[in-house]
C-alpha cells in the first residue's frame, strides 16, 4: 500500500421566490427519484460487468474502516541509573482511515474458494491487488472485508470496525456456519453479535407512476 448578501426589503417577493425554488426542487426530486445506499449484491455486480463498465462504479464501505500497521523493528533502550534499571522500546504506527463517504473502485475480480473476490482501492495511486483491500462474497451474498494490504517495513495490518479501539479489532472468522467457503473479518460484541464491513453502492431508484384518468358520466335509471 502506498503511504500516501442582504435583503433588498421586498419581503413578499423574496418569500415568493424562495417558495418557487422550493416547489421546483420538490418537483425535480419527484421526477428524478431518490439516491440511496444499497448493499452491493451479485445481481447488480453482474449487470455492471455485462456493461463492461466496472471502473465507472463507485463502491463504499458500510462502516468507517480504520486500519493500522506497526513497525516490525523495535527500538530498545536500556539504562542503569540511580541504582535501577530503565528499559523501554518504541515502534512507529501508521493509521489509515476510510470513512463511509469515501468512494472506492473495483480494480480486479478474482476467486477465493469458489466465491468472487473483489480487490478495491480507495487510493488513486493504487492500481493493483497488492495495494488494495480484499472483499470476498459471503454466503449471504454480501461482499465482506477479509484482507487489508501489507505495508513495507511494517507488521501485519489490524482492521478496526468504526473506530481505533482494542474492542473494535476485527479478526478472521465465520459468520454463521463452519461450512462457509471463506473466513471474513469480524468483530464480536459482548452479546455475541458480529460486526463486519461490506461493500455498498449508491443507486437512484426512479419508480415513476404515470396516471391516466377519466370522469364517469353516470348511468340514468330506465
């Protein structure tokens, strides 16, 4: 991974103008639909692949992802002073944060134990799987995080769900069954619920209803 205006006094007219803008905005919103976040599922991904436009698709994490790498080499200090021993060590840690609002791009799709494996980057300088995050399709059809890229000179990455906390560190495990094809990164809550991070997309759903109407003339009794 690479380290990368004042009012003119005409209040009635001003109020009318704001109202007109508001009505216009509502009309546009009604006509064009509403953009919402949806989980990325295989059927949607297949449609994108069929259009051969994978690089044009932006993906997002379902939760804020914090990844840290700590130096493998330890700087140790040892000193004898005032009849005692003072010993210490220091290591450097690098932290990378991916907010939910930051778009990523799918660079490549591979396979892991028969399931699609998506290599996703959130860094414009990354152009291959070696610096990308891996999201593998789970049996519930969600593409869940299972791997973070390595960082040269540092130890294995640690991934945190939502925030940098020891309680939020995610580890490889199964979601529901031991028969699942792949392990994914999970964080277990005190009540046993598992937290994970999966991929989502923003989709505009335009569900228009066009109404044709007529007025009945009625029927007189004979």
